[in-house]
C-alpha cells in the first residue's frame, strides 16, 4: 500500500506543477482565456512604424488595452485596439505610436480629448499621429536638411 500512496503523491504533485506552469504561461504571455470585458476601437495610421499585434495601448502611462490586429486599408494601417470596459475614450482623442526608450518596443499612446461625446464600441479614433522614423531623422541631420 505504501508504494501506491507514493505514486499517488507524485502524480498529484506532477498535475499541480503542470497547472502552475500553464497559469504562468498565460499570465506572462498576457493572454486572455475567458475574454475579459472590453470593447474594440479602430484607428488609421499613415505608418505603423513596427507596431505589432499584442502591443500595449496606454493612457497617461497606464495600460488600458492591447493592439488586436493591424491590416492594410486604403494604403493605411488600420489598427484595431481592444480597450478595457472601465475606460472611456472621448471623440476628439489623439492616438500616437510611441517607442518605449530609444530602441524599445512600440505602443499606442492615447491622449484624451475634452469632448463630451464618447467613442462607441467599434468606433474610430479620427486623430492619429504615425511613428517617428528615427533613421529618417538621423539621415536628415547628417545631410543638413534639419530646420
């Protein structure tokens, strides 16, 4: 009987380890298993500048969502963002693509507006600013074309 108890304990320990590993994988991968509450908002950028699906969406430095997808629409990058349900975005908000640090990852920064109207789920942020192309700025500086 003691051998059976030992095998049972090892089996339970192994199952607990696999469950813990799965939980950590989901949390570190920043995935949603049960589809947390929120809504989608779209924005059109003239240049996505290396932004990827899964990048964070921030307001005032606080993460409020994630980039769901980026597709080409009329030669512009249509970005679909998933915003948490407790955050409201004004109609005149501005979406900008920024970089964390000098060569860090890209993310979307939303600057709130002052309008009373709120963007409805599935709506669109009209004012956007594309990513700054660092290589282009350096080449303009080197060749003396910076004003």
